[in-house]
C-alpha cells in the first residue's frame, strides 16, 4: 500500500496519463476496469482475458489490498 495515496503499490496516479485516474503501473489500464469487472461478478480470468497486459499476480495483490473509500474489502469470483 502506498502511504501517500492509500492505493495498492501496483496502482499509480499520473496526471499525464488518463488525467491522473488510478491505473495499473506500467499500463494505461484504469483500476476502475478491474473494479467494474468485480462489481459485475466477472472472474479474474475474464478481466485478464480483457486486459492481457496485466499480470495475474498483480491483480491478486491489488484485490488483496484494495479497500474502497468507506467500504469493505474487495473480492474476486
């Protein structure tokens, strides 16, 4: 977890990339894409099929660390 922004270390915010929305480090894939897949009940495999540039270990770490603002721990199907 990055203490400066409260996001998992694999997620970065850069104002020069997608206007600063949280993205997976080294990509232009927004964190919201993963959260939308989780909210839709999609499996991690489905997300990885849709975004092959993201490593499965990174997704697992992000899901293990993610705490939505004012919410509970995220989980994957």
